C-alpha cells in the first residue's frame, strides 16, 4: 500500500473536514427550506405551485415560453385541450432556439 507524505495527509484531512462541514451546512439549509415550505403551507399556499414558481423563475422568459409552447402542443395532440397552440407562442419558442 502507498502512503501519503505528511503534507498531503494534512491537505487530505483538511479537505475531508471541509466537506463534512459543508455537508452539515447543506443539511441545515435543507431543513430551513422544509420549514419555509411548511410555513407557506400553514399560510394556505400550495407548496407544489410554489415549487413550480421557483423552478420557472430560474429560467429565462424565452425558455419558459418555449416550454409552454411544447407543452401545449403535446396536450393538444393528446386531446387534453381543445384549442390549438397559437402560432405566435410557437414562433416565439422557435426564435429562442
């Protein structure tokens, strides 16, 4: 088995300890997020809708419009909506590509 030099051992130990601290912080932040969603739910907000809002806010307007145009096309093709997707929203989505 190969052994590491003392300086490499120290660096490895520091990295592992830093990663452990970050994992603990991540766990604490995840708990804070769960609590905030619970608070929102207690106030009467729909948690699924909030999660979708957060997901959509991460995207650009063009990406959101493209996603919506594709979704509407699929829903129409499956007979889940009566109206055909508007060509303006589809053109906007195509322009974003």
